[in-house]
């Protein structure tokens, strides 16, 4: 009986989940903060290691559309023209969708992470981003280059929309 209910939930929510998967990536590619924001519930929550980096806050959590707007605007403002984005298939149980941006792509390496979104009433309610080692290393390199301790040598764009400059310096991630 539980399997039947799960299939019903998936079937009922599939159009909204597919729309979010498609529209979120399209809006991100365009740097359209307002289109991204429209996909989130008014009291949505985003968790990401990118949040302290771009907003200059202590914790990687933003709550509510106004704070999410600030995050997306900060991400859009930092975007550089170089773009490398390749994502894998999405998986869903009808309520949560997730997909991977793998490090290794057909065109080379990119910042690696996984997007997880919980969908309620056709909107993103909770969004978590899990970064891989390559992404963390790129983020660390960007922090070092911003501090003036190293010059950036490689620029790439990651699915979170922020171009990260990686330094040639051997800087281990703390």
C-alpha cells in the first residue's frame, strides 16, 4: 500500500518537480535572480557553504525570500563570463529532487556539488547544496586571491552561479 501511495505522490508532483529542475537551471544560466526567487516558497531555507563567502555572514543558511534575494543578487553580481556547467540526471521521490554537478565532465573539470531541493505546493521549501573537494578547493582559492595572497590562474563558473578564481599556490583546505 505504501508503494502505491509513493507512486501517487510522484505522479502528482512530477510536473512541478520537472518544471523546477528545468526553470531553476535556466534562470541560473541567465543570472536572473527574480526568476530564481519565484521558484521558492516565501519562508524557504537555503543552506550552502557559498553563503558565508558571498554574503560575508557567519552561517551558511538564509531564510525567507528577502534574504534569498540578497544571496541570488550577490551571486549574479560576482558572475564572470567563463561558463562550464554540466549536470547529471535528477532523482526524485515526488517530494525531494536532487542532482549532481560532477567534477569530471566531457569538457574537463568543473566545480563539483549536489543540489537537494524539497518541494512543497509546487515551490522549493528547503534547498541544500553539498560541495565536493574540488569545489571547496576552488572556493578556498577564491578567498586567498581576494585577500591578495595569490593571483588567480584559472577561472571557472560553477552551478551556484559564482565564478571562482583558483590560485596556482598549493593551499590546503582547512
